[in-house]
C-alpha cells in the first residue's frame, strides 16, 4: 500500500494557527505525502512560515500566488497535485489523529469500488475546547439517488449523512477528475461536494474515526457577519444541489425533492423576515421553475411543506414570501 496522497492547504493570513496545522499533517503515520501549501497572497508572515517548513521537509511544496480567495487557492493546488489520492485541510484547522490518512487509504486500497472516505470531526474553539462532535456512523453509499438523499441538508440527519465540507474527506484523484471549486462564492464546499458526488462511478464510505478539528475562528470566512451576499451564496448553493439532482438523477424521489425545495424556500423566508434581506428576483424565478416542474403538494411529508408548496404553486415565490411574512 504505497501511493502518494496530495494534501492541499490554502494559506491566507493565519500566522497564529499555521504551524499547528502543518505539524499535524507532517506527523501523519502515512508518510507518502505531497503537502501543497498555497500562499494566497498572505500579507502577514504566513508565506515565510510555509517556506521555512519546506526547507526542512522535502514533501512540502509551496506555491506563492496573488490573493484570489479560498476556491482559487484550492484550484491552484489541484492543478499541480500529483497524488493518486487528494485531501484538503484549512490552514486555521488541524488534524486530530496521526493515523487518519492511513486509516482512509487502507479502506480505499482494500475496496476499489470506493472513491471517497468521509471521517468524523470535532468543532473546537480557538482555545482548543471541543464545542461539539460531528460523528459519522460506519456505512457505505452507492448511486446518485442515494448520494442526494443522504446529503445532510437534504435528509436533515447527521450521523448517517454525507456532509458538505471537503476537509473531512479523502478522495481518489480520479473521483475529482477535472472538477474545480467555484471562485468568488461562499459555501463553495456544498457545490463542489455535489458536483463530485454526481460524477462518482463508485461509492463513498463514512467512518466514525475522529480525524479533524474544525476551529470556530471568528476571523474566518464563515465567522463573518451575515450579509445579503453571504445569504445569497448560501441559497444559491442549495439551489445548485437541487438543480444537479433534478438534471442528473433519473427517477428522483418526488417526496424528497419537494421537501428539499420547501426547506430552501423556508430558509429564504427566515432570512428575509429575521434579517430583512431582499433577495434577487432570479432566485425566485428559479424556485418557481422548480416548484412548477418538480414540486408536488401531495408528496410533501409535513403540513408546513404542503402549505409552502401550495403557495409556491399558486402564487410564486415573491408573492408567497409576502404572504408568509
């Protein structure tokens, strides 16, 4: 079992956290690593820290670029990655288990049907205290329909769901192929994960091993204050997931489809009512189109969703939002 694993780490102004992140990767028991540090135009000492570690560990490659954002940095790493396997780490996070990569690759090596492993993680504060744990129960999924149904935001489940983040997954490179992250948007992980799932020829395995610490950093992208742009990106990422499902899956489950569309619209309602956000008309046009073509009042599983779908069918998204508000 010897195949290179490319670990892609985008780096931007994380001098306080970067060394802990890098050390957690170089200390992995799986030694055949290519560690790609993408300095995304950092203005602090992050770039120098990358160079310093590259001098003492030949497995580290440093790519200095102008600032393009997280998606562009990851894409730059993907374009030069030489490994048979691919994984991602955010530079203000760190690995918790020294064997997590070895554990994943052993599974992929022993079962060629599998294309991706998802492992469990802790969400931690910047002081290292565990805030909560996102646990995966050991299970395997095959087929586009199942992938869509088991997405966490679709199923509402946790332990048996496929989660959005890319940093708690290890992929065969062939599973990613030419797929790249979408630049200039937040919640890019949900879009990338759906795109990969819809292209998989094999399966994904969830394992309970806790391998990652996601740091709740108030200065990170996800820690930013809610804005219309951020909320729009969130809704658009959910609509992209829906769109990919209805376009690429034959015999899609109408109940799950209708419930998920209602869930998206309810999120729009909550963001509008609680935060006073006014969304672009294009979002409502997309919702109306999907409700007309794929939504079913009878297939909705709850009274709330039946009411939402009825409103969407008869009044459309904009008027329905005014009625609900």
